[in-house]
């Protein structure tokens, strides 16, 4: 009889948990903002309306560097095609500049590679904060 081994996920599980709650919060926030419904959101780049389960929390600036990973201003509900295909970066840039201005965009670009070290405690606090934000948003409906 074969043995079964539990496969450990790579990376920091506390960081993964913080990201999970952040992404859930972003998708719910944008669903409410773009459609008024908790189940469907409008993609920030192509405008397609999809189930939030079929959306990513996509970064307007490529990469998942810690300095921008949890920045609520540059992460929005984005369909998987736009987010993972990478073909809508210029549209996303335009949307963000329209929303926040060129100066803010330039600031994000200039700081995107700044090293940021999070501890496990920091990730736990981020997870707790975004889980609370998620629950508060959901309870308002």
C-alpha cells in the first residue's frame, strides 16, 4: 500500500493568509463599487462583469513586491484574462492615473522596488485587518 504525503505549499503561509484576505476584500470592495452586487464585479481594465470567484485582485503595477503588494489603491478586481495575460497594463495605468493623478502614479513607480520586510507578526496583523474589512463590507449589505 502506498504512502500519502502532505505536500507543503511553498512560501510563507502567513503571507499567503494575509494575501488571501486582502484579495477577498479587494474583490468584494470592487464588486460593491462597480455593480452594487456582492457576487459580481466589473474588471477595472476591460469592463467585463464576472463573478468575483472568476476575478483576481490584480496589481496596476506589475509584480508582487512587498512595497506594493498590499496597496489598496493599485489593486483592483480584474478578470483573469487581463491580469494573467498581462495585456492590459497600459489600460490599467491610464485608469489609475485618471483616478489618482500622474504624481501618485510616479510615486508608486519610484517606490515599487523599495525593500520591505514583513515579519510573521506583520502578516498576521494584515490578515486580521483585511479579514475585518471584508466582514464589515459584507455586513453592510
